[in-house]
């Protein structure tokens, strides 16, 4: 967890915070204070950034945070959610209804928590009545830079691949191969255009940059438990032995993964070749 806590009179120390969090930032600003905290329950390497993207604020040191989290998480599917469209809200009616409340009398009754709860409850009610909403569906399974022409090619490629596996027709394989080559070229072009757009607009639209960063935050760790058929194991040696015995199954799974992600290469060695070599 990082943030500008803006508590200039507090002397922070690199020790536990009493809630399993440890402060890792020890770099002070020009006033010999630490305003930006970097807290974590895993080890972090926090260093002063030598080449910040923007001009450095004298009160806030530019930091580079390096971490290596290898814990494997099974992510739950993202559920659809409602988003308020505040730019389309009827603020004229909202303003009139806010004027009907006797705020001076209502907010002095009870505790601060009671006043805050009353204030937000009235705002929530007005939002539900006068602010349109939109259903936000989970993001696509494809990378953020994929556009509809590429997605259409990939779907066609998968269709011809399934047909070839089922019927063994050479025409289906030729179509699959052509679509695969076309998809690779288009994917590289779209990715290059996407990166160029992010780099050129990083000052105007930093949100696009951080959206790209979030897509790269998936864990590359091995699962804590691996299973095949009726057998499952969390022991390293047992998982290695299972991998060696069931090479055909894992080879098929790896090839399917690469095909679905448009990463397969003609020169890429098969798993059986790797196992034989090792």
C-alpha cells in the first residue's frame, strides 16, 4: 500500500506498524520528512528514482519500488457492476432537492458519525433517482490492444483448427495456417500502435499507462498444487515426477495455450523434444 499520508509531524521508522505491515520507505524530502509511505507485508526494495517521468516535487521524493511476489492466487471471475454516469445527471433537480433539507439542524444532531451517515445516505438516494447508470461487463479475455479485426481472425483460426483436428481436411489446416500468420502480423502491428499511443499520451492520459501496467501484473508463479486425473500433489518432487510421466498431456496443453494466445512459433521445440534433450 502506498500513498501520501501528509503527516509532517510524525517520525516514521522502518519497523512493524502493529497490523503486519512494515514501512519500507526511508527517503526523506527537502524538509527532512517522510510524507509518502510504502507499506507491505512482503519484502520491498524502495529506492530513489534517478530519472522520474515528471518534474519532482520537493515535498515528495520520486520512488522506484521493486517487488517479487510469487504467491499463486486463484482469481474469482469479475462480476458485472453498475456505473453512475455523472456527466448525464440532472443536477438542476439534485440542487433543488438538496436545498429542501435543513442541513443546519440535521447535521448537528447526534455524533459526527451520525451526521456523516445522514449526509451520504441522502446523496446516495439522490444519485439513485437522478443519475443514469450503465452496466459494466467484465473485460474481454483478450489483451487490451486487441481490436475487432484481430479478434475476428483469431476466432476464425480456432474454428478451422477444430475442424482440422476433427476431420483431418488439409484445406482446413491451410486456412488455419494462413489465418495464424495473418493474426501474428496484425497482433504485432496493433501492439506497436498501442505502445506508441501510450508513450505519446502519457502526460495527457496516464490512466492508459496504468491500465497497461495492470495487465502485466498477473502472477507467473507455479500453482501450489498441480493435478492430473485423480492424482494431485503440492510436493515439488512429486510434481516434477508427474510432469515427466505425463509429457503428452502437458505438451497438448502448452500447444493449446500458445495457439489461443497467438504465440505459437514454427521453430519452437515441442515439450517431448525438450524432455528428450534434458
